[in-house]
C-alpha cells in the first residue's frame, strides 16, 4: 500500500485553488458587511461553484454543515456550495485500476468475480463501484480519492478564514469549538478501517430493528482507503417520493428513520452525524438502508441525560432543570436572557415531541427546516453577547435538523410524543454507560475526544 500523507505539495496546490475562491468569498461578504457594498450574491455564489466545480474533498461536507449554522454564510452561497457534491464527476477507470492495485496489490482483480468499471456513485471523499465476490455476494467498493489528507487540512484552513471573517462582523457565536469538531470528524472520515468498525458498532446497536438494514463489511477486501461491504438495494428517498407513496408508507419510512438514528443515541450514546440524502435508501415496504458510517459521534452518557432533562424541563416548564441541562453540556455563565433565547431554539427542536397527538414535523412544507427560528435565535444571541456552543452540538444539531428536513419532505404525520417516550422509557444513565462500553469494546472502538 502506498503511503499517502498530508503532504506540503498537496496542501499548496489545494490552497492555490481553494484560496482564490474562498478569498473572494471572504472579501465580498466582508465588503458588504463593513462598507455597505452591494453585491449580487446569487451571481457570485455561482462563480464560487464554478471555481470549485469538480474539486474532490471535504468542502461539500463543510457546506452541508454550514447550512445548519444560521447566518454563517448567506443562504445563496450555501445553496450553491451544496450543489458541489451532486456535480462532482467520478474518476475514470485508469485511476480506479491504479488505486485498487495500491490497496489490494497488482492481482486485485482476481479477488473479485466481477468489478464494474463505471462508478455507481461519486461522493465527496471517494466513489463507489459495484462488484461481485467469488461467493456470488453483491459488493460495494468505496474507494477514496488520492491525497485527501492534504485536501482536508487545506479546506479546514480555508474554513477557519471564513469563520474568522464571520466572527469579525458577527459576535453571536464563538466558532472555535465548531471548527475543531468539524476537523476531528473529517479526519476520522479518511480512515475507512475506522468506518468499518463504526459499521460493526451500528450492526450491533440496531440488531433488534427489523426494518433497518446495514451492509456487512468485508474486512479481507478493505484497507484504510478502500472499504468493501455487501451491496444492499434501495431507492433514494426523493426518488421514492416522486412515486407519490401513500401517507401510511411515508409514516412507516419516518418511523424507521427515527428509530435508525435515535435508538443508538438513547440506548448507547452514539449518533450518526450525517443525515445527507446520499447516506441511506428506502425499500418498497418502507424499510431503511443505512449506507455510510464515516461521521459517527460518541457522547458521554451524561450528555444524553442532559438531552432528556431538557426535554422534561420544557414539558414541565422547569427552568432550574433546563439550566442544569445546559450546564451539564458545558455552557457557562448563562444569563436569564440567554437561557430564554436558548429555550426558544430548544422549544423548536423538541416541539413535535411535546404534543401528544399526530402531527407533521412542522406546519410549513417549504423552506429550510428550522431556518426562520434559527435566524431569530441567532439575532437575539448577537444582541446579548457571544455564546460558545459545546462541540458536541455540531453534529447533534446537524442530525436533528437533517432528519427534520427528511420528515418535512415525507409530510409524515406521526405521534412523535409517543414515539419518543417509547424510546426513553426506563432510561438509566448507568445502564447506558455499561451498554456503550460493551458495544465499543466489541467493535474495537474508543471514545472520541
């Protein structure tokens, strides 16, 4: 296997291309904020996408994360940047042959009964090819693009520039913890052996969920930059919705999605931090396939307890319990006004769980889920002074907002209150700690920083 390091040359080349585009973005946004210069956001956002088009790497993931942080970038930029992943072309067969030989040796093709030349999917850090093993099992081979370690470091440096400009004109939120958390998780996503262990962890945690399906890793055909797993059939959620499924089927999908994400969190303290549409597919009966396990967040059991405490604080209008929950997560020195603002956001996130009735996830059926509420909360925090969100919130919030968007697209009508209470019934923090420890040990994993 070749040694693909975070090379100086790779970073310099990445800086040159990304830096020009991000530098222009920072300058124009700052010019508008400081000098009152009028810019055509939509036009400049399109220019940014053109400049970065086809560029492999983590920028697409960063753009998706940024879309959940209100006002971090104008929405025109976020919308354009999110198109990068959809537009990224796959690498050709000569590249695939070289990469596969580097990972499995020059005789790699003999390890498969067949291996398709064209990629079945292209994503931010790698592309997927269909194959068949000698035992006849259908396989998915996820192959990482070259020099991704350099790409991650270069893109994270550019992200720090965006955050720096952002904080100069808007001091509502300190972004250091956010940047650090994004960096830690992106670096983990480069390690496909780690993702294989995450997959094993999820197979253990969701073993009792008959309507959630996961691929099985093929360790003898995997390396740090190649992850081979069983292929599982399904349709993307938007493709399924195009067929105008019944409310019953849409509700079944929503129920299974809820269980797939939150059984691991409330029973093991683990969350899948990337509910991007490409990371799961649906079966005709409403079953869910989870496909990608690069972005996994493991929480201390007390964090999970804080999430449940805040729910009951809102349900019972218990201000002291709410303060205790925020403090258990690492918020410090919160004024009464700031607590009230944080509670506004919490009421939005928990809202569907607080009403014991069937309802949609939100009344509006258009727009970005939660954006209007988030922007109002952000404006109040800007007035009251800076808040430093604990790093754990980056992917916890991302999961909540991402899933909310899916439920909104599904137009599901579910008693979320009953679904949630079924999940947390009998919650015990010590029992969670014991389950988590055993599950991580079985999967060969350690707690994250």
